[in-house]
């Protein structure tokens, strides 16, 4: 059975974007990017909310010839995976291997996990919050950036209670810390 992981880069105070919607403070250096690539390599399907999908589309359209190999590698990983976008407002998807779902159904996600040979990842704080509330997320991966942004889009929703177990941690030279938690319930 495949696992579903919520993976995000956050500020120390728990935000994935600041109050203006910017996340330029979260850009990984080459060491962190290589690590992210290795974490994403086993992913067969990404589950996205509309906003995250609209950001991630760049990985299919960006010209990478002059970009570092680590970025080219990530683009190959992303393009090779299936994508499911959950949105009631997005008119259509524009990337290959992508389908649009109008609503999140936790039973469909459970079935997808049981039938998948490769792991799944969920992106987008609102979609991840819904998945966490329905108990379909198996792991939480947080790349904690050494910055405080003071407000914005939260990594985890208010009023969510989960028991977690620390599975792994790693420190990087730029001050980023990766925390990997198993969700116990």
C-alpha cells in the first residue's frame, strides 16, 4: 500500500507563504534541493489544490537548459508523476498526466493509496488540512527555514489535533531542518 505524505517548506513560525503571498524566503539551496529531489523521486502521484498547482505548472513550462542540474532533475521527477488537482473553480488543467477533480473524497484517496504501486504526496495547505482531518495522510515532512515571517498561509490548520512520531530529522548547512513525522492519529 502506498503512503501519502504532506511535504512543505515552512518558516520557523509555521507559514508556507507570508502575508503578501510571497515565499521567496523558502527557496532551497543546492544541498536542500538535492534532498527534496530524493524525497520526491518515489512519488507516483501528486495531489494538489488549485493554488499550488498553478505554481507548480512552471516545472512543465520553464526553460531549463541553462538551469542547474538539480533543477532539471526535479523537473524530470515532477513531469514523470501523475497529478490530481482538486478545484471547484479551475476551468481546466494544462499539464500532462493531470486530471481535475471538483471535490476531495477521502474514500477515493484511500482507494488510490491501496491501488498505487508508488507513493503519493499532497500539496497545498488547505487540501492537506482536509486530508489530515480525514485521516488519509501517513507522514508529514516539514522543511523548516530559519526565518520568521509573522503571518500568512499556515502550514497546519488551527484546531487540528494529531499524535505524531518523529521518524527522521536532518540539518542542512544553510540552517534548514527537515522533520519527518509519522501520523498516529
